[in-house]
C-alpha cells in the first residue's frame, strides 16, 4: 500500500474507471478505522479487511467520531462522513459503519435516530448495497452500563431497519484481541484479528471474496487520528 498526496475524489475515480471492476467496500468509522493502536492507517482492521476480501475500498476513519459526536477534528459524525464518500458513483456492494464508543452519554433516542438516519442515507444512495454495523468496543470484557446503553441503542436501531442490516457487536460478543498500551485500541495483530472476525461474519451472511484477477484492488484511505490525513492506493 502506497500513501499518496491526492484528494479522495481522485482515488475514488480510479475505482469508478476500472474496466473490469472489482466489488467495492465503503467504510466509515472512528479511531479503530483510523488505525489508532498501531498508529498506522494501513494496519487498521478496515484496510486489512479490504485486502482479505480482495475488494476495492474507500475508508474514512476519524478518531472520536460517532453517530452523534463530530470527532476530534469535527469531520464527523457518521452521517457527514458517509456524505463525503461518493456512494452513488462508487456503487459499493457493502457499506460498514464502525462507531458507538464515542457516543457514550448520548440519549438513547437520539442515538437510535442517528443510526437510523445513517442507514437511510446509505439506502438512498445505493439501494442495492448491504449495510453492516460494527458497534462498540470496550476496555474491559464487561464494559460499562453507559457503554451497554449506547450499544443497545445502536443494535436496536439496526434491527429495526430490517433483516438486511448485518450487526457485529464486539461488546456483546466479548471480542478478545491483542491491545495497545492504552488498553482500548488494538495492536496491528489485534486489527488483523478483527478483520478476520468481520470477514467471517460477512461470509456467513453470503458475501464472497473477490477472485484473483488482473485488476488490482484500489484502497482509498483517509484517516484522522493516526498520522496525517491522506489518501492511499493499493
């Protein structure tokens, strides 16, 4: 993966211009998606997932962002990040939203409304895309009551949106992976574990990895929170 100083739109145009186009994955998320932990966006679970699937990908991670919280640099929340990706033009087969931890303290009704709004935005832009929610991560296996409240709000909103929404709940599943010194974020090995866990859930829901082809996948990654923002292509 090679970092390049290019706007996201230019990287997305490479995907749209592929002659033999691979499936495309769109991801927006918070610090885990931004690569906090290994402190390298190229080692995030999101980039590793795109490589495992052998799909094109557009990834936008903003540390501190949630469905309600704007994030450390104000580029969020998730609805805004989704609007920054050219979902209509990219026609992704799958859109994943990774968020929740930073919304702790948001009233549950507000959180549910924001999650429902994000799902609606995706469906309006790409009606045929699958939608997946990767919910809250915790520093301890049991989490906190406030975190569980936020997690439940996200899961219930996703479930109410219909059976087509794939819900991956690290808090309820007590996902265990290698963690960085802060105790919350993953190491590079932890990110790889998360990527493989997400891949297994997606495969169980009928998605398939891309076949090796002459066309190389393009991964566009704009991350804030683990190194300077940039677009990257692979």
